[in-house]
C-alpha cells in the first residue's frame, strides 16, 4: 500500500502532448558532461559488479537519444556538486536534487522529473517510537543525516527544534554511511525520500521498516550552470518522456520490479 501510494506521487502532471513529444530540438551530437554521485539508489548507484545504473541513467540515455547529445559522466561528492555545476565545471548535475529557491540562486533547474516524499526509516524491531513526535520527545534518540541535504533539513525542522547544530543529528558524508549506522544501532532513525526508502526497506527482508506519515513532499530536477542553453531542450525532453509513458515505465522498472542487492 505505501509503495503504491509513493509511486503514484512519483510522476508529475505535465501538460505536454504527443505532438510536442515529436518536436524536440536536435543538438547535433553535442557532448554534455553530466556529474553524479552514484550513491542514491535507485536513482543512480553501483551494482554488485561496480556498474553505474539506475533510474536517472536510463532517463538520461533516453534523453540523449532524443536530443542527439553525447553524454560523458563524471563523479563527485554531494557537497561539491552544486558549487561545481554553478562554476561551470560540468554541464548538468543529477542525483535526486530537490528543487529549492535558495539553490536557484546558484544554479538553474530543469522542470521536475519526479516527486517524492520524505519518509522515516528505522530498524525492523524498533518499538520505542512510532512517529516524528514520539522520536522528538525522547532526548536519547539519534538521527543520521548527510549535511546540506533535504533529509538533514527535515530532521532539523520537521522533527527537532530548528537548531542545525542539534547534537541529536549525527552527520555522515553519505546517505549509505548513515543507513549502515542505523543498521548497526549507532543511530535510531534515518530519513530518505521514498525513492530510496522503499527500495532499501524491501531489500532488507524485515531488517528495516518505515514509520509515521511522510514529513514532506519534494520535486527533483536536473541542475545546470546559470543561463545554460541546455535547460529548454531538457525540459522539452522531460515533457516528451512523460507524454509517451517512458517515465511511467522507468518508475515501474526501478520502484516495483528491481530488487536492490540482487
């Protein structure tokens, strides 16, 4: 039920028509350098053989074909990504980046390609708290978060007291490190949007579960240096992928059919 509800919110209501889907610009094989983190399943991550895969890779491959661009991938950490794209080191950034007004001051965003919800992940046997309020009420409980991300701000402002230095938030360099700390019992809660949360819970075979209500919803977009000429073609491609059902097919593949860890 929860996965179905989350998946329903993943695709946005675009107004593009099938006619518009056929009217895309041809960028003549232009090389586009795309930077990502490969640490945010199922959007982009490394499989057991070390191959970079995920929803965003599939979407970008389809966009590249339709716009006639050649994609070159680079990797960087989350905290370096927005500054690097802002400085023009890369043409485009993708890693489930939430569209926020303060980020728009540094980079341009594409139209949203996905909507997701912020969920609370705990160990499968957790019984000390059942929602945000009961977690906040127990000062001994800790939450993991990656600084500067939507889960970090949700922990601070949607669960705790608004103090960004609150010691109950244990900071990790990656989402995966925080999740491992949860599994090990070093923290008691971690937050993620539904794109990752449902996948990890499904793969945990009862080791993890989702509790409470979604804390917030968020829209994801690709990022570009300010004034980039790629924004309009990318928006047209996103609309086309929605219009012809490609985004729906990717959602089914990565959020229903794919089993992480297999």
